[in-house]
């Protein structure tokens, strides 16, 4: 739904919201399957599981979710993924313009993800966002991670903004649960990794955004006309 007041800060989930990491994560899983004597799985079959992390991908890829073999496969998957962390990963189309608009308005933005810091930090650096993000909170930064609100509250504190003045954008139900529990405005990134059997309308977010270009309108931040005070386009 439309909102009347713009947020003072915007926080983003990482995989499936800010960055399209599926090509590299799916690629790593298929490399592992080849190592194990199996054929690669179709990209579209795996894409919608990426937001749920390594454990979900390994479970889907090998049909096991616990035990020594699962842990061995999960560790090897993470090694392969780290080796190809940013071969094809990029911002979703339209999000660079959103970030530029936020920066041009002096609205800080940051990242709150369940991805571990040893993957998050080099990835943020590789895509050229480390100097632009006002904060980066990873899944192992604190004792809790999403859907607990603690990471979002911590991010707001790092940005010097109260949680009620923040908006959080994510593509998974746990993102919306965490944002609501933190008292933030919540937006579903429907362009992310949401499968056909999920119903984001049931997540009770404030807005559902079909394309990145709609984010500014949903945040009550209509794009400004180019001019001396507008951010430069690249």
C-alpha cells in the first residue's frame, strides 16, 4: 500500500533483494553435483531456494538434510561458492537508481542478511558497495538472526535512526517477520526468490513491490527530476 511519510533509512536483505546471487550459488551447487557424479539441475528449479541459504540448496540438490554426509556436502558447497563468489552476481536491474536516489537525498541505507560475514563482507566489497552501505549486519554478527528483530534493531542503531523510522525490504517471510517485530515499515521484494507456492500477501507486509523501480514510490520517495541537486546517474 502507499505510505505518506518517507523513511529516514532503508535496510535491504541481500540475496534475492539487493543482489541477484542465484547464478553463482546455483553454479556452485551444480559444480558440487558434478563432483559427486551427478548432472546439473535446471537453474529455474533451484533459483527460488537461494534465499534460504546453503542448507536448503544442499538439501534440494542431494535429498539429505542432516548427518555427516550432509555436513560434508554443505562445507564443500560453501568452499565452491566462496571460490566463485562474484562471477555473475550483480545488483538487480533498477536498484542502482534506487540507491543513487537514496544517497542523493542523504537517506542512509544498509544491509541485514543471514549470510555469514565471511561471505557477506567480501561479496559487498566485490560488487563495489562496501563504501556506500551505511551498515552491514550479517547472520553471525549477533547472537540472533532473522526472523529475530535484533539484527534490524542493531542496524538502525548503527545508522543513528530509530527503528520506527526505518523501512526493511526483503524477499522471504522471515524478513517481513523480523521487520514487523522491529517496528519497521516492511516491503516484499516480489522480484526476488519467491516460489510459486508462497503467498507474500499472507506475510502482512506494508507493501509488495513487483519491480525495483517501484521501490521509490512505495517508500514515498518519487524520483526527482535531474538537476543540480539530483544524484548523478552512472
